[in-house]
């Protein structure tokens, strides 16, 4: 589980995800149990919340769980790619399989993201990487 109740400093829930700021200063975005699709409108509202929460701190590490998301439009992906550096100092993505993580990490390396980005299938390793101040 990405977030336990005692880990959360504040959170909001919408029709797709739970957006949270953890006590360890990691932002998280976790879909509800049956969420498999988001929308640009939802992404924009979640970004507004993250911007408000990071207004005084600046960008923080971000963990997004996309293990159960089935598809995302090009417009949504481009929007996220352009806006995530506003709120995130590092960006970890939770995905389902090791091979998927390998291909995501290869593509992220080839596309030279603005902030460090990495995909994980192991939650603990994702948090360990986000908490590491190197990179």
C-alpha cells in the first residue's frame, strides 16, 4: 500500500484518485480501487492542489501509482510532462511489471526529462529512491 493513514499530512479525493502529501514530504497520487482512466480536467485539478501544497516548500518528490490505469491520451501525457517539474523535484511511477519499468526508464533516459524520473514495480524501492537526496 502506498499510503497508510498515519503517513498522511493532508489529502483530497476526487472521482479518480487520492492526492496526498505525506509526513515525509512526498506527494502521492493513488487511484481508487476501480479507477482505470483519468481526464485532462482531473489532472489539471490535481496539479492545482499540488501547486498549492508546494507553494511554500517548492517542488517535492512525487510518487504516482499507475499500475491499474489502462490508457492515457497524448494530450494528457504531454501536459503532465510539461507541468510535473512545477511541483516535483523527482518523479517515481509505480507500474506493474519489471519489463515495463525497464522500457519506461529507457524511454525516460532517451527523452531527457527536466527532473529525475524512474519507474518501479516495488513500492519500497520507489520510496527509497524518492528519499535519496542524490541525483
